């Protein structure tokens, strides 16, 4: 890929990732089906609601140009917590969450380039 296309590719990745996480988190907090599945974990429902709203807040921050780095760190922490929660409950299908963390990291790395070359 030509270096001049990298900023656009990272911007597209940022928006796709942010919107996908936003949509999935909204479904997680508002879907009765998600609430029923989560109830089977034995954990209190406030954990599901807190995790979903934290993901929503982090995704929104991640999409705001001036807040991409703090929002990205917030996403990494929240998604990392979700990965740990999944693994502690024996749910080893965390591949999508790992990809989300890696993509967030890539966007943040692209935004860490010296001023003038930021995406």
C-alpha cells in the first residue's frame, strides 16, 4: 500500500471498528435475549449493563478525532476486561474481541505519528 493511503485506511478502520463495537454494545445492553443469556452466568445484571455502557462510551470517544487516543485506551481496557471475563467463565471464543483490541491498537499507533502526519 502506498504510504499516502495509509492514513485513509486507518481512518476507515477506526470508523468501522467504532461503529461495529457501538452496535454490538447497544445490542448487548438493550436486547432481552442478551439479558437472558447473561443471566445464565450467575453474575449480577449490573455487570452486563456497566460493561455495555462502558463499551458504548469508549467507542464514541474513539470516533471523536481529538479523543481517539484516550477513547482507544478506554476501549483496550474495557475489551481486555471482557476477554478476561469470558475466559474466567470458560468461554474461549474471544477471537473477535482480540481482533478488536488489535485494530484499536493499530488506529492508536497511526494517531501517534508526529503532528503533520496524523490520520
